[in-house]
């Protein structure tokens, strides 16, 4: 009886060992496959970008360096052609425009008044010239009386009056000519000042118009991130030259990825890239490395590890889903791909 029991437990132990060894063999095979796949890919991160984008920010306006955002089109939302997508506060420019308009109106009043004064003054001097002409005609009539018909003293007096009348007419004509030059000069000066004030008003009006930026075509608007990965919002102050909005061409989407420097020997152009996005984690997209940067740089100020950039051309991009600035998690296939599939 004991011998039969011993034989039974020996059989159970042998079967257990066989099953255990078989199980270990399968696990080793799975680990080996996983390790092999890991050795054939390089995992990196990156983001989507457009190969053709228009960037918008504050316009360049004289004497203004800091701008306040008054309106921004929603991030990632579609917009129509010629639709406002970005507007900056115009209060400072409106105050300047009010002051310049007041100055222009004052100059216009001065010009109108100068024109009235000039016409009145020239009319008075012209009348004085006509009176001098009439006096000259009278003096000539008296001077033409023969000497034998007048006393010598009266004749000489008539000749003297003729000379005085001629001199008076010449003087009045000279005064009229001088006043005409003076009045013309004053009017031209005021006209120039009015033109200067008008140009300042027109320049401010144009600047106010440029504070509103419209879309060049139908598309989507992307809010640009700064170096700290922050996006601007309504009410924020922006320095001139800062990029605030991106208007991308969604038909030319591409991926920019950062590759650790230690992997540089394994990376080359033409390698396949598989990537996913947070917006669609269950979909796998494909691409191909088409350009490798030759410059090594640190990932960021907070991440000092060294990386280099690569440009990935996308296969069958999805413009309805993809947006520039979306982060991606990618795998660069460096060896035989196993289980690679598209979207």
C-alpha cells in the first residue's frame, strides 16, 4: 500500500514539473519577443506642425511697444474667410486720434479765418489801387491844361499833383502785390499744417484698423505657446513682435520629434515612425523621417538632456482631427517592424 502511494505522488510531482517547465518556456519566448521589439524601436515625443503657417501678433505701430489683447478667436475652432481672429485694445490710439482730430479742426478754422482775412485785406488794397487810378486820371486832366491858360503857380501845382498821383498808384500797387504774397504764404503754411494734421489723423485711423486682424481664408486658428508652454488670453499684455496666433495650412501637416542624442547612431532618413495622439489614443498614425537636424540642443531649461530634431512626413493625415501644437508619442522603427499598422 505504501509503495502504491509513493508511486502516485511521484507521478504527480513529475507532471507538475513538466507543466511548470512548459509554462516557463512560453514566458521566456514572450519576453524575448518584447525585448526584440524594444530593441527595434526608439520611443520619442514631439508635436504636430504645419509646413505652411501664417503667424499673427501685434502690428508695428509708432510709439507703441506693449499691446493688450481684446479678442482672440477660439483655439482650434474653424473660422470663415476675412473673419476677425485677433484684436488689440485701441483705447490709447483712440485718445490720440481724438486729440489729433481736435488739432486738425483748429487748423482748419485758422485756415478758413486766414482765407477770409486775406480776401478782405486784398479787397481793401485793390480798392485803394482803383482810387489811386482815379486820382491819377484827374491829375492828368489838370496837368494837360496848357501853361498859357493858367498862372505859372497853378500849372506847376498841377504837374506836381500828377507826379504825386503816379507815385501813389505805384505805391498802392506795390502794397497790393506784397500783401498778396504775404497772404498766399500764410495760407500755404496753414494748408501744409492742415495736411500734416490730416495725415496724422489718417495714420492713426489706419493704425486702429490694423489692430484688428482678419483671417486670410477659411481655416482654423491655433493659439501659439510661449517658451514656458503657455498660451496668451484676452487681457494679456503682449510686446511687439510676439507671435500670438497661428493660421496653419492643414493640408501640409507634419510632425517634429526630438530624439535623444544617445540614439543618433540608430536613426536615419527613411525610417518609419508610428505615433499616437492624446486626442485619439486608440488610433496609430504612420509617417517617415524626411529630415534630420545636425545640431544637438538641450530639450528645455528644465530638461537638460541633449536631443536633436527630426522632421516626419505624415502618411494620410487627418485634418479634421489633427491640429498644429498637438503632442504626439512616437516610435521610430529602427529594425524589422512587428505588428505595424496604419489608422
